[in-house]
C-alpha cells in the first residue's frame, strides 16, 4: 500500500500509517476484488452509479472502488450518487461538500419520498420497506439518465446474512441479497461488491478515515425492527463462537439442492437407486391427480 501524501486518491488522504490499518485496508480491497471477479461484475466500458448514503458502508465502498480503479483492476467509470429523501434533520450539505473536496464525480438527487412514506405507512409501523422501494426506483431512473449500466450498493456480508435469516424466520424461504442481479425491467445490473466484507471492517475503516458519517435513523422508525432482532441473535452467536458469521456466510456459497426440500431445485420423484435404474417394474406412473392407494 502507498501512504505518501500523493496517495492514490484524495479519499485516502490522511490514512493512518499503522500496520493494523494497512492490513485492514488490504483485506477489504482483496475481498472486494474477489467478489467483483467471482460474480462477474465487470463489463467493458461500463459506467457505475455508486450509491452513497453517508453511512460507513457506502464510504468504504466508494474508497475501495477508487483504489481498485487506480490499480487498473476496475476498468469502469464511477459516478457517486446521493439521494436526499427529505428526511427531517438530514444534513444536506455534508455529502456534496465531501464529494467536491475529494474530487469525486457525483450527482445529488433530491426527492421527498419521506413525505410519501409518512402518508402511506400507519403510525407505529416501520418505514423501511416502502422507503427502500421508492429509493431504488429513483436510483434506477438516475442510472438510466446518466447512462450507467449498473447500480452499485454498499451492502456487506452481515447485511446478506441478516437478510437470509429474515427470510428464514419471517418470509418462509431460503433467500438473501444476491451479489449481482438484473432489475425487473432487465436493463440494469445491481452489484454488491462488499458482499464478502464484514461490517466490523467497514466500521473500522470509515472511523479510521474520519469520514463524515450520517446516521441512518433520522426518520425515527428504526426501533423494534425485525432486522435488529436478527442482528442481536447473530451477535450472540458470534460472541459465543467467534467466526460463526463467516461459517454461516460460507454455507450460502455451498448449497446442496439434494439435501433441501425444494422439488423445483431437485427431482426427488425420479430419483432411483443404481440397481433400479433400468428396472421399469420399480417405477410408478400415476395418472394426473390420481392418489395412490395405501397398502
């Protein structure tokens, strides 16, 4: 890692010179590069809309992508974007000033989705689901207007794990945030390059760089979220068995359809023993809708 005053990008100016920070920075860069390569995120002459919320994760994402670009490992054009959703108390000048000072090409988009959410969501309910959908719609629009092929988000390993357990506990399905997907319209990729990076690493990195963090609870609807409950469960498991999160994350990359119960993923009905493979007498051919008799 270079640490001179003319470092790779203004985003890294004043970076700590400690061995611990250098290892942290190297680890985040390596894991981000691995995810980008593993999930095939690079297109030739692509332009990425990198979404910046002002939280620790998005700052980390922006900095690491610029480092990879400087190293010649990310041949894409980067446009940072912040969507100001009109939340009360949102410090609207923080991100524009930060991005201008850092020399980062950017677009600030103002859309008062907060008022829409408050009007639609009953008192006492959380705003996150509707807020997220509205935000994503505006980001897709901005990406199209700016000629971008991908919307790039700062979700990390722990977000992916928490979403998996949210779906498991409350959604009745095995699913999570994929590192790469195509939007419903089919014209944009959605990337999560920090998919392998731990939340604690993002937090340590952003704090060490002294980035101007904007809290994510300005709307006041965060208390009692199911996601927070899941996070507490995972924190407890991690405290009792350090490394548990990484083991669970690794499991998401090692699915065995034949050891689950989804008949759309594995053809249990036509599963036969080797000895029965050519024996027609062991195969049952039921007519559509026919219920076999019990013996």
